[in-house]
C-alpha cells in the first residue's frame, strides 16, 4: 500500500504521509485509537511534556508519539537528501 500523500506544490505532504502510515484505521478510515499525532487539528506540546490535539492528549514519554516523531524525522531527512 502506498501511503505517500501529494502536497499542493507537487512534493510530498509529510504530515499526511506520517498520519496515513502510522495510524491504525477502521475500514472507514478513522484512526483508532485516536492519537494527536494523526490529527489534522491544531497540536499542542505542553511544558510538562504532554502532547495533544482538540480531541485527545497523551502523557510525556508516550511510545506511539516517539515512534511517530522518529518516523517524521526519517521522512524529513529523506526529503532533505533530495536537495543534496
């Protein structure tokens, strides 16, 4: 399955790609369980280390958040390597 999501400038929308490739989904496409990293609403990172969106919040050290951030950094490095 191809999770790459095109961006309006012809490149890759990294956030949408990350969301599609890291979210567990139902056949209808809604991520379950809902996690802020897969949400398209505004995101917030609090001083205590919690991470949240308008619908959910996860505590500091949440492993799914860390995996998604690691994946996001990997995608960014891939994107940046194209400019070398």
